[in-house]
C-alpha cells in the first residue's frame, strides 16, 4: 500500500486506526498514530486540558494545605502563590502545573519531616522539664501524682482527644489541689497561733500563781505578828479575796485551755482530711478520665507491685490484653460519644465480674489490660471467656438501640525472669491471632 502524501489522508487514516483499535480519543493518542503513519519522529504529546471539575477542588486543597505548613519558609509561600496563579488561568497550563506540584510535593515532604523532628524534640524537652519538676518536689506527693499524669499524657502516640480529656482532668485536679493546699497552709498557721496562745496562757497562769503565793506568804507573816483578834479579820479577808481570785483565774484558764485543745483537735482532724484529699487528687492523675480505670502510669505501678508479690509468694500471675471488636465501625456509625459510652460500659461490666484482687487498666484507645494475680494461664482464659458471655447478656444501649459489645483477647502468664512489658507483648500477639481467627475469641500466649 502506498504511503499517504497529504496531511488530510494521514489524518483520515489515523482516525480510522483509532476507531479500529478502540483507542481512547485523546490528543496524545491521535498524535501518536499521526506520527507513525506519516513516518515522523515521535514528538512530545500534546498536554490534555485539566478537567474543569478538578480545578476548584485542587485550588481548595492548595489553599487548605498552605496554612498547615506555617509561614517560616518564604519559598513555600512563593510556590503556593505560583500554584494558585496557574490554577486561576483559563485554560490551565498543565505542564507548568505538573512541575509546580512536583516541587510542592518535595517541599511538603521536607516540611512534614521537619515538623515531625520538631515535635519529637519538643516532647523530649517537655519530658525533661516535667521530670525535673518532679525531682525538685519529692516532698509533695500530690505534685508527684500530677507530674506522673503529665508524663503519661505526653507519651506518644499523641491524640487531640486524649490530650483534651487529660487536660480537663488535670485542671480539675489542680483546682482541688490548690484549694486543699491553701487550706492546709491556713490550718498550719492557725495551729501556730493557738500554740502561741497556749504558751502565753501557761505563762499567765504561772505569773498568777507566783502572785498568789506572794500574797499568801505576806498574809502569813502579817498573821504571825497579830496581837489582837480584831486585827486578824482584815488579813483573813485579803487571803480569802486572793484565794477567790486565784480560783476564778484558774477556772478561766482551764476553760481557755480546753477551748484551745478543742480547736487543736479540730484543726488536726481537718489537716488529716486535707491530706487525704490531696492523696485522692494525686490518684486521679493515675486514672483514665473516661473509664476510671488505671491509665498507663497506674498500670506500670500496679504491674510492678503484682510482679513483686508474685515472686515473693512464688505464685502465678496472668495478664489479659483485650481489644474491642469493630470499634472503628461503631464510631463511624454512631459517633464518638457512643463509642466512649461503649468503653465505659465494657469497663463497668469488667469490674462487676472481676475479683477484688484483679486490676483493670486502659492501655490505649479501645484496648484494656486486666491483671489477674494467683491465676494460671488456663484459669485466665476461662475468666475472660466468662466476661465475654456476660457482655452478650448485658447489652449496651444507644438510645433505644441495643448494641452488642465483643472483644478479642490474648492471655499471657508471666514467666520467671520475664518483664511485664514482655508479657504484655506476648499477650498482644495472642490477641492479634484471636482477631485473625474471627474475633470475639480468647487465645493464650
């Protein structure tokens, strides 16, 4: 077949081949067929126009991303200004847009890495500052509890929800601690004043006693020198008056001292109560604000105590790591408030079915840890299966809708010489296998 000579013939054959081979009718495909039939060298493909439906979303994306990157780097500001200028052109210069987007991708990646490093450095600095505050305030147990709570909340991974919950709890704790601390200082000042009054009253009593003794001795000397009976009466009147004054002074002092003693006892009782309130406020910093289970810091302390007890008594200790099944779907369908309510419900049912010696802690998100002292692996598995059955009987209500809460769990019995963290990791792997096996299951590690 003769090669076509005219551009018209070349174009006609190019279109026919595109139809026959069912190629997409794009300028780039047409140009490729045209060059092949005409025997021309491949030229750069014609840029396809940017669909109008993409211009507005892409513009909005650029305008939304820029504030998140900050204004410290002027290069980023210039690049985004160029991007917006290209997007506002009609038609959009696609090759230029592609080049700017490639530059933007590089800068965004660099900025994200830099912000990640900055966040890590700030967290490290914050840990250092909080830790030093705790070291400088070892005599204040209430402050130590607050410091422990802060160290827990700034541990990664950080979530705004967790920070907000812990922030509210810490503000409440700080208000209570401030009030209790101020009242404690006032009560101590009252004790100091009452002690000073007590000492002053004792001094007054001593002075009164010395005065009375002097008067009695003087009267005794005068009586010894009396020659007539009628001269004795005035001296006896003086002795009686001095004695009556001494009795009245003693009675008054006794009443005043009794009043001081009552105030001291009342203030002492108030100080004891204030210290209890401070201790309770400190304990709040070791509890999860949503479920009232122990938080990670509280879990670490409880686990250390149980491990020490296990080794001292040579008894078994098992721990369970459980994870609520399909929790993300629950949040997506009903909202985070219902998801929070589900976690509270699970914690309530768990506490109702645990022994007094067991410990419940929120490990993070929808994960909980249960410590079971004096419990072997098989008994631990059986206990968690019983808890699963109880959850199927006790539905969680969202409005009028019953929601079945299930969980997958892994159980690990602490081994000789094993750390608590290692045992939790083994339980976590077993829990993952329980998820893979179909959820709502309990597996031993």
